């Protein structure tokens, strides 16, 4: 059975689901809207960091919004590990993404959000 390669919109949607399961964070909702029509396979994107930066610029969010920072980390992580998009272990994906993004030196505002 061949699995379909997740698209940019699939990965962003999954990151937002992990960070905001109750769908209450407006900044995350706006991020998802920015990329909801991006149907390019995530593995074909040459510079996902740049594409994500453009989308984040359009969200008009505070740079130190921990939910958006963590969602961005998850997008970058899932771009490198697309098979994990179907994982139901949200906490595991979140932990691995944070570790990969900040290499064990998680910013305080993110650490506080994670512990909350």
C-alpha cells in the first residue's frame, strides 16, 4: 500500500491540530489559512523555512507567540519526517519537534507554554 506524500497544507494543519486541539488560537488559525491551499508535496519544497516565514508574516502575530513558534517547529520537523504526520502521539511529535528546533535550549516563553 503506497501512502500519499503529505502536502504543505496537510503538515500545517497537523501542526496546528497538535498545538491547538480546541481550535481557539486565532494566530494559529490564521497561519493555517495562509497555507490551506498549498498542495505541493512537503518533500518537494526546497525551502520550507522560507515558505513558512512568508506565511507567518501574513499572520500578524507577536514574534514571541509560543503556540505559533511551536507549530512552526512542528511544521519543520514533519517536513523532515513526513511519515510521522499520521502519528497519533501528539506529545511525542511535539517533543521531538521542540528538541530539533531548539537543540535542548528551548526559549523560556516556549518552555512556559509547554508546561501550561
